[in-house]
């Protein structure tokens, strides 16, 4: 199974980027906490930066796991 967790679209400034990445991590952590009982093991985790236009990017965490 694969889940995607996105941050908020931001420009390339460090402060906004860190906030956006923290949001994606918060969503991932909440998912893991709420679905602990159905996850057998984590397979992989990738961090992708998707262009959104006009210098805006969106951090995306791609989390793959095996169900019980």
C-alpha cells in the first residue's frame, strides 16, 4: 500500500519550506499513529518536491507499507 502526505504549497524560502515539510511530516505521523494496527511493516519512504508553478513547490512524502 502507498500513502501520500503533502505540505502546503510554498515558495523557496527556507522558513516557509521548513513549515511546509513539518506539515507533511505531521500528517504522516498522524497516519502511522492511527493505523498502527493495520501496518505490518514499512517498506519505503521518499521525499519528493513537486513544482506547483511560479516558483512554488509542494513537498510530498510517499510512504509505502505492507498491511497485516
